[in-house]
C-alpha cells in the first residue's frame, strides 16, 4: 500500500445515532504515508438540512452554537468540497478509483463515522453502486485508532478508559490539545498524533538495531511469543 | 534556432567533433540511436569511443550475445575484455601473430562476422564465396553448414601451413563460439553513423533534439518513463522545461525562448481533439470579451471560458500548471472552478451579462473576482439579482460563504505540486516533493552537482523514484535505485547488502530521504552509505 495517503477525519454531529444524525462539522487532515507529517487540513461547519432536529446535548458536547451553524454553508455544498479535497490526495494515475484513495483513519470511525460516510456518499456521492459502498476513501482499509489503542494498552491499568481525551492525557499531550476536545479539527489532530506515534513505534520496532537485526521479528514468529 | 536546424546537412557534419565524442563518452546518450538504454549509457561511459570504429564496436559489443559470452580465466564477457584491453588493464593477445592485422582494431576480440571471413581467407585460403558461406553459417547459426565449413577450413589450413592443425582447430572453435554474438560490421558501422548523427544533433542542437524526442515519447511503450528520462536529461544539459502555457494554444511539445514547453495534449486527460476545441472556443471568447487570451484574468477564464470544456479537462489543465500565468494558486483555481460549477446555466449567463438570450452578447460584464460576480447575482431577479428562486439565492449565499472562508488552505504545497505534475505531465517539473521537507536543508549536494563531478562527503535530499531489489549470487539482497531532487535525477544509485538490510524500509518508491553516499569510482554511480527519513 505504498501509494496511499491517510485521511484522519472526524464529524461533529447533531445526535448520537450514526444512522440518523446530521453532520455539523467536518474536520480532517491528510497524513503523508512516508514522512508521517500532516500535509493538509480541512475544517468547516455545515448547516444541516433540519436545524430543529439538532439535539441540545449534542451542541453542548460539541460546543457549537446554533447561530454559527446558521451562518455556515449548506451541508451539501460543504460535503462537495470535502469530496474534492479528499480526491486531491487520491493517488490514482488515471480516473479516480478507490484503490489508491486515502485510507480513512479516525477515532471510533468503524462504529460511528464510517456509517455516516456511507450515508452521505449514497446521498451526495461518490457512491459505488456495484459494491454498495462509499467511493471516497480506500475500500480495503480502515484505521480505527480506538481499536489499535485497545490492542496496545490492554495490560496498562493506568489508562482510565479508551476515550480519546483519556488516551491523549495518558500519552502526555498538552493541556491545550486536550481542552479543545470535541472540536472536530482538534480531535483529528490528536488522533493523527496518536496514529503517527504508533506508526513510528512500529517502524522503530521492525527496523534493524545496531546489529541490523529487527528488534521485533515479525516474519515466521507469530504464535511463538509466550510459548 | 529552428532555421539553424533547417540548414543542418547531416552528411556534411564534422565526424571528429570533440563535443559529440565527449557527450557519448560521458554516457549522455539518452535519445542517441542504439545507445539510449541504461545498458548503452553505462557501456558508452566504459568504452569511451572517440571514432566511428570504436562506436561500431561498442554497438556490436552491447548486444546480449556478446555480454553473455564469457571466456578466459577469470571468465569475462567479450565486452569487458574489449574495455580492459583498450585501457591497458589486460594484455593484448592475438592467439597467433597472423591474426594481429585482422583483430588489431578490436583489441584481439572477434567482434564482427567479417573478421571471421578474413581469418578464413588468411589462414585457410578461402575465396570470397567460401568465406561468405562461412558468414552465412555464423549468421544463421546452421549446424550442418558449419560442420561442412569446418572440414574445408581445416583442410585449407593444413594446405596453407600458416598455423598447425591443432591451432587451426582451436581458431575454428573460436569462430564457432563467436556465432553466439558476432555482428555484421557493415551493419554496426551504419548504426554507428546513425548514432553519431543523433549524438551530434544532441550536442549542437539540444533544444530541438529534446523537443523532437519528447514529441516522439507518445509512441514509446512507457511514455511516462520516457518523458521523465528526457526531462531529466535536458535538466542536466541546462535546458529548462515548463508546463504547457494556455496562451500559446500548442498541441504538443514546443520551443519558446530557449525553453521547452509541454503542449496541452501532452497533459493526461486532455486529448488532441480537446485542444482543437479549446482553440476554437478561445477565439469565440476573445471576440466576446474583446480581450486577447494573453490578457485574460483568471476570472475571465472562469466565467467566460471554463464551461466551454469539460470539468475533467479544466481540472487537468489547472493541475498541470497550464494556467499558472494568471498568478493564482492551482488549488485556488480548482476550488473556485468547483464552486462556479454549482451555478445553473441561467445564473452563469446572468453573470456573463447575457440577460437576453436572443441578442448577441449585449452586456458582457467584466468582474474583478468570483466573489464580486456572485454577490451581484445572489439576489432574486425581482431584487435585481440573477437567481430565479429564493432557494437558488440561498445556494449562492452558501457558495459566497465558502469563498469567504475556505475550509482548507488554498496554497500549493511542493509535495502536492510534484504529485499533480507527475500525474498529469508524467514528471514533476516546477518542484520536487523534497522541497516541502524541512530537513531538506541538511543536504550539501544536489543531484546535478554530483553528475557534474562533485566528490567527497555528500548528503542529498532526494525522493526515491525507482527501487529495484535483486538477489545476488550469494542469495543476499541489494538494490538499484533512481533518486531525484529539483535539479535532476541520478539513475545509477546502488545500495549493497549491508546498507539494504538496514535502510530497505526507507529506500522505497515515493519516499523522501536524506541520503549519504560515496561516488563509485569504477562505475561513476552513487553508493548508498546511510539514509534518514525526512
């Protein structure tokens, strides 16, 4: 998968149900697969189709004001721009396909944000009717950092929970980074930081040590640890 | 410049031109007949030909048979033997003194079929007809004819008495062996002349040379690779190559003010018919707004022209840099063209000033920018705007909000520019991905400086363009690479086993790295010593 960039994204929404809620804010950033640097960011509020359906609790969590939403562009237009922006980082050589499209990444995206992507892609495009799937991101891979953190921290009792803010605290992120939680772009930046740290750790572990032998020998070794 | 080429009489050029021989000897033979492959370029540097005889031998010697025909102790290819003998690294041997006059020009290596014929004449007394039968047997690799000729050769040799029977048998087995590789000399000399002519054009008329070869790249098997190599080669020779310029409306590669420009049909997703359509429509828009295309602003293009071609063509032209002359970032143009596309045809007409469809452009309007045009159009018609309903008016208001506060930066980052140009032009021209990396300043050498002969402690900030891993005879892995920065690329980078084990994860296509390397004194390439991620 040498061709793909990674798109870390997060939606702030009008409610908790990913099958019904509307997008109020899109935050996203592109992480260069190679040097693991953020090369572009996207951040926009969007006015949902039904302003009355926004749950007050959701607004309190997101710290988004109704008047700010009123002043924002319609979600259809913002979604269109989001799609164009993601497509700029699709590495397809000819017409846009999903094989070289950015890999979607985020915190709890498999259970929450990806179903929203599916709904919006079906409604506003791009939709792959043959596979009945979104056509914006890579269709093969999804990086849900919550799952990855579960994997890497299962023996750590000092991690309070797998909530994004808890993980950020546990990883030693600054106060300012943590206090802005639930702002889509800040959450995205924090998630990207976790992703980059995990990828750097994996690269260090699998790269050669001073004797040129990998610190963590993956090949032919699965199933051998602890036995 | 073009006139200079018109007067070039290829049959009367100087065949002892130092500039041309230097170009060949430096291996700068991309585009030179018969010598343009990696193989041709690397052997040209080793053989360093200075005359047609040398060049013909080089062309004959880099054929697969010659490179594979190993002989002697230690075993060497005929090609390597030729080079070693030419530069005094191996003693000249003719097997028998009588062969010296025949094989002298090729340092004792039997390169040509004609040499085998001459040997048969000198040692076995063959007449021309018999010698020709021998040539045919060699050329067509016919075992039955070869057996008959062998008998005549040995009989003739014993009659002539120049060599003993044992020596004659050995010489004939040598001729038989040459079946695998020897080449027709007249053929090799014709090729050499053609190669010299093309090298002469490259040395003396490089602009025209590259322009023609780039045009011809469309017919190559791998157009992208060909374009990449030619653009890189032209950079080494100090020739600037630029993306297409929309104002010039040229279909294919062209020369302007000592620089080469891509044509618009060289942009992927823009075909020749699209360029023809563009030319026709540019004329009509020029008439309508009474402005030559060279004086258009981005807003003129967007409002009056963009809808004349498909959105795919517009995006390809912008991404490739055809519209850079407007002085607006490519990302801003892509962003605005997307938003402009959300207007209805009627709203677009209103903005253009064509309020009445039955009159010919009565009120063509000129706008400073898109926001100004949309602000005027946004109210509904009864309020003096261009929107037919309140719903449409709301859509335009949303577009204005997006224009006022874009959700992402609209500047062009080097990594995006280089990727976009690679996608649409086949190679990055205006910048390289490494320019966007903060650590690139830690380098002390550019690729061009290396090619121009810099030596010593060298650190490059480069992008890895090609990485070809091979397994050595010992079963270990090593890699051949091509790396580039904005100056040009180096295509003979070697990473030996020890370094490959350590840095394989970094030396991957698409990655940007700091690379410390040493010059390979024998082959002139670059040997990887260390690599760091940037």
